[in-house]
C-alpha cells in the first residue's frame, strides 16, 4: 500500500483555469504538508496542517487554498492558474508536528504544467 | 532563522569510490537534520536523520552522516558508490516547535561513472 498518494500525477492546463490536487496518507500521521519544487529542483514549503488545523502558511498567493477534510487528507486548490505555477507539487506527512523531528514521508509528486 | 548550504550542485564519482556530499547548516537553536534522496521523476525518500541522539547516523543503502556542531556540518558519505546511487540529494534542517518547518538545501546531483 502506498503511504502517501497524490492525484493526479500529471496535470496540464491552460492559464486562468482552476485545478485541484488531492493527497491522502495511510500512515496515521497527524501533520500534512504541501511543498513546491521549481524547475531548478528547489523545494519550498507552502502549507502545513496539524490535526486539520493550518499551522504553517508561507508567503503563497491566496489563489492557493489548502483544505484538510480530515487528518488523512490534504487537498490543494489553485485558482486562476498562472505560468509561474508550473512546478512539481509534493504532499508529505509526519507524526508529531513540523518541529517534532518526525520523519516526513513524501508523495510521488504532481507535475503541473500551465500553458 | 534556519538554513542549509549544500556545496557543489553536481558531484561525479567512479563506481566503487567514496561518496562525499557536503551540507552546512545555520540554526539559532539545536537542529534536526535530514538527508533525502530523489530519483528521477520520483518523490523524496528519507535516507537518514539526526535528532540529537548519536552524532554518527546510519541510514539506508549504506549511507551515513556525521553531525559536527563545531563545524555546523552534516556531510553525507558512502564508502563505495554504486550506479544505483545516481540521484539528487537534499539536505534539510528543522527545529523543534509547532510552527517549525523543514528547510531544504538546493540539492546535489550525484553522478556515478563506470
């Protein structure tokens, strides 16, 4: 069974569209994250949820809205997509919160291409 | 604030040679340190982590790293490189606290040659 899964794996869309990426973890972790990896492979955290509560919200355009319906799911909705949103988006989970030192398990990534 | 610096965006070694990937960190409080590996078109996989226990940490696939506070370093090593080790390697740091976050270095691409 996949520990952290994301759908879709690839997403190609036009500028201005709205899209969602879904993430699920079956590890029983209480903290989930979204990271963005740009074309130069640089990884940066976007959001973190602990027990469905937003605890980290980096400087991300408000076109990006995360939603955590329960501890096992963290979805990312993006409005009015722009060319600069093209990247690989990784979901991750850990136990005990971002600062607990718990190992973070990453999903396989969603490659978003905005045309 | 916390940060990591990975020296060398590309490292090439021959198969069987020593692998040394460098990472220096900056943190105002005791850090947690991690090494992740990313194979082409895949997600990140944890290699090893340091969380204030033993300073020499052993990870998967024969990798290990040593935490040296005096040098603020956490270099990754493997005695003998294998072709399957070719990948992108990321060093990362976080600190304790609810709002702490994992901060990644810019990555080092390891190439292994025959």
